[in-house]
């Protein structure tokens, strides 16, 4: 790593640490912000690697996920009073959590 790259990496880490210490930033907002900083520091390489990694995960793991009660999937969520359902367990969505027929 050259001195210039080393300096850029240290600057990026300082920005990430400053964001981590911000009490008004949510966990998700911090993760997004840290990813943006890393991507800027690496000239787009972080985003490309992350996109490839997420594509490999979502292709099989999330597509195969199905609620054992109602049959909804990651790509076809059921609607609840609060909006689209989310996963409570590997095979149980939030819309079915309180149903009596949950096994």
C-alpha cells in the first residue's frame, strides 16, 4: 500500500469512527454511511464487491424462504396492518406470528 493509499484509508476510517460515535445515527444509517465512505475510499470497488456478495446470497437463500403458515416469500410478502410482513423465524413471517394455527 502506498503512502497515498494509506492516508486515504486512515481518513476513511476516521470518518467511519466519527459516524459511529454520532448518537443520532441509527444502526442502519451508520452501516449505509460506512459503506458509502468505504466505497469512496476504494474507488467503487467496495460497492461492486458488496453487490456481487449480496446477489449470491439473495439468489438462493432468500428466494427459497417461505412462511410455513401462509406461504408468503421474500419477494411476495403478505400485508399486515403495519405494512408488508417481515421474518420472525427462518420460516415464519410477522403476519402469522399471532395466528392460532402456528405450529
